[in-house]
């Protein structure tokens, strides 16, 4: 019985010692990442991503301000939703469980990547 207790204590200490990791490798990674951040903040170019949805357009303001469009993307987006009854005899005011929500108007979302 005493040998089992000693063995379990030794096993527990070994697990604790092997579970600890050294931080020497992590220090190198931190130094390298700081250098990358420093180099990217010194650059004169600024980049921005802007999204306009459902007919809103304000890109001309940015173009007048000196921004250049690098990439333009567009995709479908639901602009408004409407509630409809699930069945003919459903009262949406009294029974909220029979209310369905459907897309009403589908528009376009434009995504611009700008650079200055």
C-alpha cells in the first residue's frame, strides 16, 4: 500500500514537471512580431474597407478626399423583412407563434477596399 502511494506521488510530480513549457521559443516570436508591426506602421499608405448596403452610396466623398479603390466586391443582401401569418386563420396579434418573417426587399451590398 505504501509503495502505491509513493508511486502515485512520484507520478504526480513527473506530470507537473513535464507539463511546464519553456518560454525561450515564445520570446523569439514576440520579437519578430514586434518588428513586423513596426515596419507596417511606418508605411505611408493607409488602407480601409467600407461597406454600403441597399442603395446607400457615399463612395464619392472618399474619392474626393484622395482615396483610391483597390478592389470592389458586391453581393446580395436582404434590406427589409416583413411578417406574414403562417396559416389563413392565424391572428398574429394574439398568437406570436404563428408569425413568419420573410425577406421583403433584397438589395445589393458593395464592399470597397480603399488606399490612400
